[in-house]
C-alpha cells in the first residue's frame, strides 16, 4: 500500500485539514504526534475525520508490521494456485488504489528565519523518506529558502511533490496558495497602487500576535514601526471556516495598526489539486505469474 507523507507549514493548517477531511478513500491517516498536531487534529475531528497519532520514530515499524500481517501478504506464498493468483491480483489493485497519508505539521513561525525553515524541512524530508513512496511539501518556496529542494534531493529515491499553480510554478508562500497562485499574488500587488498591503488569511489573523520561545510571527511591540509602512490589510476569504473568529481577528489587527480592510475572494484550488496529484498512484496492470 503506497505511503504519501506531507510536510506542512502551520500557516497552511486550514488547507491541509480541508484536503485530508475531503479524502474519503484513504486507507489510513496518521498524524505525527508532536507539539504541533493539536490544532490540526481538532479541526479534522470537527470534520468527522479521526486520524491516528503516532510518534515519528514508530511509524516505519508500524507500517511494516501492518504490511506483514495483511491478507494480501498471507496469500502471497499461495499464488501458484490459479484462483489464489486471481484473488491476489485483485487485492493488489485494490490496495494500490488506497493510500496511507502521514501528515507532519511543523512549527508556526519557522518562515521568520530562512535558515531555520530550510534546516527543519530538509531534516523532515530525510526522516520521512525512510518509509514514504512520495512526500508532498506543503510549503511555498518561502523567499527562496526551499527553492532548491528538487535539485538537492534528486537522488533521494522518494519522489517529492510541491504546491504548484496552474502555470506549473511552485508557489511563493502561504499567501500565494490562498490567492490561487503566483500570478494572482502579483496582481494584488499591482492593484495596491503602491499602497503597502499586509495579507491576512484566517491562520495569519489568528496567530499574528503569537510570540514565544520557539515561534515568532508578529507582535505589537516589535513590529509597530514596520507595519506603519502599510496602508491596508487584505483579508483573504478562501471559504474555509475552521478559524471562527476570522472577522474579529482581522478587525482587531486593522484597528491596532490603523489599516483599512480590503476583502478578496481566495481559492482552495492549489492545495486541492496539488494534493490530488501527489496521492494519485498508478494502478498496476494484471500480473502474469
């Protein structure tokens, strides 16, 4: 059974919850049990999706055990019987149509440090590749921090997939994902007519004031001068309502920094299409034993 692993930015938590909860054909969904899984787990459960929580260092062992004790594995030594061969072939096709997804959420705020996000994503790729057939990088290029992933891991033996727009370009960041691609992102900059624009997705609006030892997004103390360069807050409505206080959070943010709010319809297409492409494994042809 194929394994698709996902390395996800915390700012794309809503998009990941959406694509995973919408996939009713999964063999199983595993969340890596770490300090970042709680919000995603809660959102998935609210959508009727109940993933297994497993520490990263145990996932490979568990997947191997499940494969060893599968009905398909039991039938394999008996394939020289014609009727068993047919059953085994059908089971293999069925199994290949199902996918195990392993989702690994990374810390919010990693993008604030280009070296840190690069080091963490590279480390997770190496770890997850030990049991994965494919890995979907649920990140943009993050200011070129992750722009060389494909080249740097060309000999990995585990295919990497990326969040790409309709032009086949890997998106720049979570804002580009929410807007529908790099071109849509560029158009909002042009339409701003030189007026500084701060982009607010539901996750950004919920977490802009977060400040802790491990995570830094924005804070009123350190970034007030920086945000005075902006004139407007672009509130991007992707149609995902997993953050119930989006409207209030956006209003509070705009009021604190004296910004006017401009609303814009966003998109879920990039997250959805990129996920579907990564999780679509080719079905095997009939096997002649």
